[in-house]
C-alpha cells in the first residue's frame, strides 16, 4: 500500500487503475511529491505550487542573465563604434 493512498486504503495498483494511469506513473508522481515535500526542486514540472513558483523564478533568472549578457555585448559594440567614429574625425 502506498503512503499517499493509505488514508483511503488504496493500494498503488488500485489507485492507478482508478485514475486510469500506469502504476509506474503513479509511483513516479509519489516519489516526486515526497521529494518536493522534503525540499527537492524537480527537473520535470513540479507538482506543488511552491516548487512550480521556484521553477518560474529560476526561468526568469535565466532569461534575465541572458538579457544582461546581450546588453553587455551591445554596449561593448556601440562603445567600439563610438571610438572608431571619434578617431576618424
């Protein structure tokens, strides 16, 4: 019997059949949920709201770092262009 199903007296097999999913899928979801409850942010889409928010924030940080790198490169490019045009005067 699975811990998550114990309060309903479901076995993993019975719960999976009731939800029309594979037993291994339910077991994977249960492992992921237990991991999230203990503080592990999954690589797959999170189950808990807290970890979904963490994933969203991590994606935003990644995007902001990428944007910042692009702005640094653009700044360097325009600084070189300004130096070249000032020297040609």
